[in-house]
C-alpha cells in the first residue's frame, strides 16, 4: 500500500490512499472523507451514537432501531417506548 501525504499549507494536509491506523488519531478542525468504514461511532464522552448490528441501524446509546422488514422500513426502540 502506498500512501501519499502532502502539505498544502500551514494548516492543511492531504492523505491520498488507504491509511490504516492502529491506535488513536487526534485532530482539530473539520474532517472530509469520501467514506468512513467503522462498526460504530462514539461521542467524545464514550456514548455510542451510531452502529449497525445484524443489518439494523442503531441510533443512540438506548437505541432507536431502523430496519427493513419485507417491503417497509420499521422504527423500533430497544427500550420499548417510543414517544
């Protein structure tokens, strides 16, 4: 794998190619990406905000669940209480 890292000025760096990092990456500012592949997205306080489990999209720590059942999209709650 070849990764190209190019400085575009004092505050901008471009990475071309696949970058596989084992560990933490810290940045400040905005991040632009064509795609991000991950099993879950967490808030900085450790709360799971978004995940996919068994083909179902879970939103939030006590999840709202979005799943396709047959020909319809279904919204569920892991707590069993939707308001």
